């Protein structure tokens, strides 16, 4: 049987998350971005590209990771690091022709390395799957990326090999409702101030600056492209920001007020982009210092479809991921609480 080559565009695959095509590559930067499709045949390969290079030994910790899920399985059939440059990878193979649903996703986050699908090659055919009837969006920081989620020690250094966005509270929540979802998340990012070591406000890279972009990870390659919010209706938006801002607010009332004001302004932007969505503002997995400021921002919107939900802090008895981040057990508990709240307000 002859081999056919397919591009990763919407006539062949269903795109997952925010992606962008440029110069023949379907770029995947955001956590859990990818493609889903039905494949019929015996062998499927993907030609993948990454900007990651191993020119210094320490850069190994930033290598991008991907996963392949087959027929809706919760555990990946294949999980692998993407090697530097452009290379081919067999992502499904069978002795006899089969018809299977393939979900290909990027597990690691945008801030460390980018990757893209150059092409898909098959000895059969592929076609896009149908979109879900519900859609969700999660806006957050390293917690939402799944930073250190599979590490077993708080003192461990970060490695993308232990970052798994597919088992975060966000992904678990979306899957519980059978929803498509986007993760707009970046490690160290804040809403008013990103993480700062000396208490000085760090506003050079904050969520309001990147929220409306299709893929800020590849701006240096393809320029800045705005995301088309009108391409699909989002039913629920979850915002999990404030953990990094707390490194600057430090309990100072004036700074907490500035954060709350900025949060309220950001809610206005999110509402403008998602006019029909329920919006749930969560905080607490790594500290709840700014939750009252979040509640204040929510109350001042006078928007009956915006809610605040305090998540429980991670417990020592559950263990801790790398650099003090929540592990899989903590993410599961957070998802359970968030699922309950969303069920309550939406009737799902």
C-alpha cells in the first residue's frame, strides 16, 4: 500500500487547544495542544519539529514531551521526548489494518520549548474527529501546566519529563464533563505581578499581555497572531492566577488592592472574549493569600455568571511535586472540588 502524507490542518485532524500553522508546520506550544483524528491502516508516523537543542547538558531538563492516546484510553500508548531538529516518529503500528482514534498531545509547557507537526504519513487514511458539545478554557500558571506533577519530592529540580498537563486539575475537570479544552498557562506568570524574588513588581510578562494571543511561544518565529475567540463558543472559563502575584503583594494592603483591581479588569477582558461563559476564579493549591482579593474582584463585577472558589491547599500527607508544586494526588482533589462547583452552577 502506498504511503500518503497529510498536513495537520482542519481538513485532516481536529485541532486541540490553541495552535497556529506557519511555513508548513502546525506549531504546538501550549500544554495539551495537539490533534485528534481517526486513522485507518497499519502504520502511522509523525514528522515533528522542535526548537529545543541540547547544546549544553543542563538543557536536557527542558526537552519537549509528547504523548499518544488511542481509542480514548486514559493512559498513553506512547510517551516520548521530541529530539532536536526535525525527525520522524512511529505513533501507531499494527500487524493488520485497524480503525482507531488517535489523540496526539504536547505534555510539556510553552515556556520551555516549542514543537510542531510537520506532517503525518500513513498507509491508509485519516479524518478529523467530531468536536465535543462543550468547551472549556483554563487560564493559569505552572500549576495549570502540571509543573512537577509526577515528581515525588519537593526538593527535586524541575524536569519536563515529570510535567504532565494531561493529568492536571484542568484536564481532569474538562474530561469529567466530556469537554474540549484549552490551557493558557505559563510557569511563573501572574496577573498583576509574575514571580519575583526581591518583592519588586515583575510586570514585564503577565497574563493580560498574552491572553488574547494564539501562540506567544512562537512569536519569534511567526510573529504575534491574535486568537480567534469567535471560532467556537466557550461554555466555562476557569482562572487560576494569584499564586505568583503573592510573591510581590506580601500581605501589603495597597498591593493587594492593586492586584484586585487588575483582576477585575482582566475579568472584563475575559468576559468580552467569552460573552456566554460561566467564569470560575480559583486559588489555593499553593497558598490562598490573595483569595479574598479575588473574591472582592468578582463581587465588584456584578456579573451573575462569575464565581470565586477557594481550592484546598496541598497536604503533606499527599506528597509534593518538584519545587513544592502539587502532585497528581493534589490535582485530583482540586479537580473534584472544581467539578462540584461547575456542576452546581451549570447543571451539567
